[in-house]
């Protein structure tokens, strides 16, 4: 026995899911239901089945399937009472659970997402994803045989939120090995040097909260230079050295400054100048 919970879903989300994951066309032809039993023929690609579904008073159903040749299936479709066609995309929800996203194209347009459970307790305890729309499990008009025999209902416009869109993007775009697309939490999976790099760049741009200087960069490098024309010039030069040091550490290539009291090495000065030019850091100097 199985329990199915059905939900409406915004058409734009279904369009995004199908664009990223594709879908398989399914054709079903239903015969008139009799005494709680529904029989239909199902054509899915080259597979064809004759299906008998029994449903109890609690909504749980059991299904029996028989393989039939495709030619026999096409003949049964011609004599059934109603037909429906939909494109199905299967999405993993985690914890071994799957959602089936169905976009009906006949006898009308309708977008549904359904989840199947083996136990009533699992169905009741299911945590509904934020991108699911209103639940229609209790409305018989949204059952597959009702859609084929009676036509699609008119649910009206389904609300779409930014949170729902973000949730679908997390499902369909596993393109990177870290962050939201990889399924790990963003804080835990963020590259180790990202915070340092962003802090350093914010310091260069002068925006945001300045990063705390490292112990090595705390002391200004004593570089031989003419006396600055303005008192703030020396502070700017020291700030440039701190920024270069922060960027070097963020990029995984720390360049420690010489200990206090020792002269700067020429190679260190040239290297700092190269980093300075590459990042196009320009201190602001007050005009005298």
C-alpha cells in the first residue's frame, strides 16, 4: 500500500526544473472506474503496462501491473474513456525521498508535484519543501484518473516567492563542489581564503569593516624613502604594505615583512611594488 501527497507548483518553477533536468513523456488512457478500482493503460517510452489500482477508505492504494506489447497498448488507448499526457521529472529531495514533477499537456495545462510514502506516519511527518504550492491531496479532481476523465481543474495563479526559487536552484544546479550547489552549508564549505581575500579587498576599496592586521603586518615596514610631504603620507605607505600583506596571505602566498629594525630586502620591495601595481592600489594623498 502507498500514500500519495499532491501539491500544486508554480509553472515557472516547473519550467526551470524541466530546462535543467529534462523530462519523460507519459501517456495514460483510463477506463471508467468501478467499485473503487481504477484501470488504465500507461505508455512510457517503449514500455507499456496495463495497470489496476485498488484504493481503500484511508486513501492508501495498491497497484498491479501487467506488461503488454506496445501495439496492444496503442489499441487500448484508442478505446479508453479518457486520456492524459504529461512530462515527468523526478527530483531527489534527500533522505531517500523523491518528488515527481508532472507538467500536463493534455487534456489541458496543469503542474503538480507528488511524493509517495509507504507508511501513513511517514506521509504525515513529511516536511513540505518551501517550493511546493498548496496541497491538493484531499481533492479528488487532481487525481490522475480524474484529470484524464474529467479534464484539468482551474487552480488559479500559484504564488511564487524568492525562497521557493532559491530552493529550486539548490536542487537543479549542482555545478560546484562547495557552497549551496554542492549541498553543504555555505559557511562550512566556503574556501578558507575567501574571508581573508574579501576583507583585504574591502580594505583596498575603503568599504565595509576593515580587517584586523596580522601580527606580522602590524609593524610598518621601515622602507628607506624621502620624508613625506604630508604627515598622512607615511601612514598611507604603511597601509599599502598591510594591504599587500593581507592579499598575499589571502591568495595563499604569505610574504612576511622583515622584523622591526632590519632593512627591507630589495627583492621584497620590488615584489611589493609588483603586487601594488597588479592590484592597482592607489593611496589618496591630500594636495598641499
